[in-house]
């Protein structure tokens, strides 16, 4: 399971009470930085003028990536002629992510709108308007990276601090707890009411990236948005069940094997307390499980009191390590993962690697040590000082 966190946890001074005073509680606008206003206007103008809009989220999508994209896809499709300038014809909406075969993770199959997905090889090569969701850099679009590079207008909707601003319009707000918060703002600006189906996608994004309102990015604004989404009639228990509370029996065997060989490296000079394990293709094959079954292992490993950093090396079907790293606040795994070609947030990040697991861990340990405050070459703000 994905666990993304904002690098700036906790409420911001302009949020909560200040915003709700004297008017109806509305969409959380924690993220409405002044310079974003121009970008919002440009995004709406591009969408209004488009005959065709291609949507893409990051590969191996999580609840935030797919949920946000499907919410916007549905909003664009139901947008009435009256909402469009001069009653223009509705645009063709294409939604996809860049991997073949296009495999929707089992835990996300309950999301409304998955029937709207198109395989990436059917996405126009030169989209008039393309919009990306939860992707911090163009390479996270996989096969659709080339389409994005050729798009006339590329709208990037994201909340990663490491975002490379690869769009022509960049709606990037690292203070947003999830891309779903930005997707909700966009839907509002397009004048589309949030239906139950749209709310379900947004809610899936919100609970995925806040760890079900457990992580420090759970601001008052997050709860206000959650309340609005719940008002549409979605069932939070049902969402949690689909996302986290179910697995095939074989998962118990996999968990037992991979937790049983987890290694704890206690904190020492130049090191953070670290716990790590691997989930290999052989582990999955032994229990008949797909790659996505490895995703939630990190959520168990990260509980380890003795470790500030938790790492799971997940071997994908191509034999590559998809590495998930989490930190509790002393270490900055985002910086370390970016240095290793990946991305993410200070407390939740990842990268892709190949070679022996021991070598991958050695490279990661090296980056973590280099990022320690006071270490040679470490940036001033290397550590996340959040709770
Ligand atoms: P995960 O561990 O897959 O839940 O991902 C945690 C965070 O790291 C998310 O923000 C991901 O987008 C990011 N991330 C994970 N793997 C990669 C990768 N190979 N490249 C770039 N970012 C990644
Ligand atoms: Mn994501
Ligand atoms: Mn996200």
C-alpha cells in the first residue's frame, strides 16, 4: 500500500478556522498559493478549448494516482454543455497509464470509472491537451512519457516536493496531502458537482496518502474535504475494506516468510536505525501472488520501534527491485531515493534498482548517511523535522 506524506505536515496558518469563518465550509484550499492562481486559470482555459483530453497517472498506480485521474475523467465526461464556453461540443476524454498490459491493481478495482481506461498504445501520440496525476517526473508515466513530451499542452497535477515541473501548466502543491486535493479543486473550478462516483475516487486518494488519516499530513483541511466527500453517500468502511482489509490466504504465508527474514540494523554512528526485507518473485510464486501483494509489507515493517527507516525491496516480474522506503522523521528517504534515481516525499519514497539486494541496500545506506545533517555534502534542510 502506498503511503505518501506531505513534507510539511500539520495545519497551515491560513487553513482551518480562518477559512471557515464567516462562510460555508467549502473545499479545503490549503494549497492555494498565490502563484498557483495563474496556473489554475491556464489549466481551465486549456481544458475549455480542448477537443480531446488525455489523462495519465503514474505507473503501478496507487489509490491517489488512479483515484484522482478517474475522478477527473468522470467529471470531464459529465460536464454539461452549459458549463463549457459557448456550449462547445464535449471533448473526447482518454484515461490511461503507461504500462502494457494495463493491469488495474486488485485493491483499486472497486473504483468507479475503471471501465473508462484505455490501453496506453491507444493514446494519441500528440495529444492536444494531456493531464498527468501524481507523477513527480515524466519518466513516472512509463510508456506515456513520449506522448506527454509531444503534447501541445501538458497539465501536471501533483503534490511531490521532488516534482520536476515537466508540464506547460504546473499545478504542483507540496502542501497538498494528496493529488486528490488538487483534483477536487480542478473539478470545482470546472463547475462540475461532485457525484458519489467522483467522490469515491477522490476519497480513495485522500485516505491512501494520509494512511487513513494517520499520517502527519492529516490537516483540518483534509478532514473538511473528507466530510464533503462522505456527504455524497460513499461508505468509508467499504473503501477501507477494499484498500487494506482483505487479501488472499496466500498473503499470510508471504508475510510470514518476508517478515521472518527482516533485518534490524540498530542506530549507530553515521546510521539511522534501519529495518529491511525483500519480497522476491520466488516468494510471490510460492503463494501465487501478483506484484501488488508486496505493496503492503512496508506498512508492517515501518512499525518497528527501533528503526527510523524501513525499507522493502520488491522484485517485480521483470526482475527489477522496486524499493519502498519510509522514515519517521530523522532521516529524509525522499532525498536518498532521488539520489538513487527515484522520488517521493521525505517520509515516503522509492526507487528502482537491479543487482544483489545487499548492493542496493549498501547504496541506500550510503545515501542516508550522506544526508544526515552535518554530514559532508548534506543539504541544509536534509532532515524532515516534522513529528
Ligand atoms: P511506494 O513506496 O511505492 O508506496 O511509494 C512511495 C513514494 O515514492 C510515492 O510518492 C511514489 O510516487 C514514490 N516512488 C516509489 N517508487 C518510485 C520510483 N521508482 N521512482 C520515483 N518515485 C517513486
Ligand atoms: Mn502515488
Ligand atoms: Mn500522491
